[in-house]
C-alpha cells in the first residue's frame, strides 16, 4: 500500500520500524468534515425524501 495514498481512510499500515505502542494519533480535519457532512445528510434525508 502506498504511504501517500490519501484515500486509505481507516486502514492499518504495516511499515518497517512502526510500533503500535509508541505511535501517535493524528487528526485529519478534511476527513472529519467529510464524515460530518455525510452524517448530517443521513440524519436529514428522512425528512426530505418522499
């Protein structure tokens, strides 16, 4: 898997020298915004669907 692949959301990457204990969590605001918009659409859809 390509390390620079921005479309690989929520995937695990096994890279040389990686350590799950000493790793760090990084927030990606673009993906958070996308997920929030999709959640909002899913919550509002029943009120607008006919």
